[in-house]
């Protein structure tokens, strides 16, 4: 009753406003509900994603590419979109998420026309995480495995040559690790453990740059253990095959010093 009296006394514009408010409440505010997001065609989403990717707007790009994967899974755009989801993570340095997405691509599309590129990016996601020699080298081994897979599965790929070069670099890192550990053992008074590491380097990594250092250190191990003949053979090999290196020059100096003493 009081409400009706107030409405009679209120100005007409106010009354109209109150009535509008009542209608909104009575209608359950249906007209305020958010409109459903339209499902854009995959080519449009892909173009949006590429534009954002080029501007380094990775979150926005990823959203567009994920919508293609989720809403247009059977379209020809879906494989590239799935790769580019991983690519956005790779460019952000979020390698764990990049690896997950790239692995998923390889599981779904191992023979796709860009599969070699995806495999290369997967290998690089490990390669870019390699640790210094003093630290664990598990990631380095995983990078080697992925680069080897690229060379084996896609030998004609334009990325195969770089993969081979990266394999050599990774093997060099593993060899460096072994020499570093051998030096630690040698300096710690454990020449036997040092020998095992150094002989492993010479057997498993014969073409790496640390071979001269490994030979010189192995000669030192032999000298410490009283194996002067074996040490002399290693020093002569160094002087003959690696005279251009620091370790070759050291070996030549050592041999000259020994000759002078004799």
C-alpha cells in the first residue's frame, strides 16, 4: 500500500525507472547474461594466433591455437596449431610445458609434413637446458637421444645437418664431464677411479676436443702409479698427434725434461 502511495507521489520519470527495475528482477536478469563466445573458423583463429606470436604476445597466441585444437580437432589447421602451442612455451623458456606439447604432436602426427621441425624443436627444448660441466648431464643425454631420433626418422630433413652438429657438441659436453670427474678423483688421491673415467673417454668419445687432456691426465695417473713406460707412450702420442694443442706442448716439454734427467 505504501509502495503504491509513493509511486503516485513520485515524478513520472522515477516511476518509469522503478518499473524497469522491477521488470529486470522479474525476468531473472536474463538480458544481462553474457552472450556465448562465437566459434570462429580455424583459419581465422590461426591468423589471430600468428599475429600475436609475431608480436610476442604468447598468452594470446596460445589461446587462439588451443581453440583450434579443441574446437577444430579434425581440421587441417589442428596439427600446426598444436605445434605452435608448444612453440609459444618454447619461446617463453617454459621448456617442460613445451616438451609436453611437442611430445603430444609427435604422438598424434609422426608423419606430418612438419614432424621433422617439431622433432628438432623437441630436441632443442632439451639442448637449451644443458647444465655446466660441473652439474648433472642427464638433460644432455636426452638432447642427444632426440637429435639422434631426428636424424634416424627424418634423414632428408633440412634440420638433420644441424642435429648432427649438436650431437657432437653434446658428446663433447659428456666427455668434458668425465674428464672433470677424473680430475677430481686424481686430485683427491684416487688415481684408480680417475683411470676408469679417462679410459671411458678414450673409448666412448674418441673424436672430442678433450681427448688430448684425457691422454695427458692418464699419463699423470700412470706416473703416479709407477707405470713409467705406459706414461711415456701416452706422452709421445700427445707430442705426435696433438702437438698443436696445449696438452701436446706440455707432453713435449715433459719428454724433454725426462731426457735431460737421463
